[in-house]
């Protein structure tokens, strides 16, 4: 499993985002599990989610992602997505 220092993302994360990343990665190592990022608005959930998806893609655990979100978060989502290794596959 990757550490926050080796996350596949071109961005600097805050400590709470690194902890959230490690938590989600640890939970998703177990079969038939899921995780939710229940942080306040503006705390960087999108960036953490993109980092987790990038790590799972590089680990060959996923090969595509469907994101369903309101249009209001599109500007934030694009910025986060561009920091991910997944965005460079197409």
C-alpha cells in the first residue's frame, strides 16, 4: 500500500487529507467493503477521492470510474482530476 508521501497525485495534501487517504485505502483492502469521506465542505474530499482512485488504477484494481456529481463542483473536480494519473490515460 502506498504512503501519503508516494501517493499518485501531483498536489500537496494537508495532514487530514493524508489520513483520510490512508483510512480509505486500508478499508478498501478488505473484500466487500466501502468507505465514505464525511468531511465538511471545502476540506478536500475530491482530491482525496481522486488520489484513492489513482492508486487503485495503478494497482490494477479498477480500470474506469464513473463520477456522478452536481455541476456546481465541476470546477473543483476538474482541478483535482488533472492531478491524477487516471486523467492521463485518455
